[in-house]
C-alpha cells in the first residue's frame, strides 16, 4: 500500500476515534485488536491487513472507502441516515436547522 495512503488513513482513524470520544483501548476493543495496532495505524507507521481495515471501519461506523480513500460512499450516507432517524423530534428539528444554517453559510462564502 502507498505510504501516503497509510498516513492519511491513520489521520482519519485518529480523527474519527476522537470524534467518537474513544480511547485507543476502547477503539481496540471495539475492533477486536490491540491498542498498539490502533496507535501504530493512527501514526501511519503500520500498514493494516484488509481484515483490520474492515474491523476498524465497522468500529468507527464508516465505510472502508472512507478509511482508505477519504471519500464517502453510499454506506456512509446510510449510516448517517440511520443515526438521524434515531433522533427524537426536537433533536431532528435542531439538527435540521443547524444543517440549513451551515449550508447557507457555505453557499454565501463559496
């Protein structure tokens, strides 16, 4: 695997783990691996076997496409859709308003 892909994947793993507020130990447990594997992967120091890429992606709730290439797939969109459907009405309305404001801000500055 290309060294740059390994480094960028490590950054995505780290970022997603932090976003989910998981320690490396918790992440390792979710992905059925070791803290050392997570640490080395996040630092871009270890190329992961395909099986570990799948386990880590599952543990983070993202697709392997996202981990490997940084591109969102239909699976990522479906995961987000499932999360949104789990919100109560007040949470949904809040998120909807937040998204509308974010899009408005992006279109004004773009």
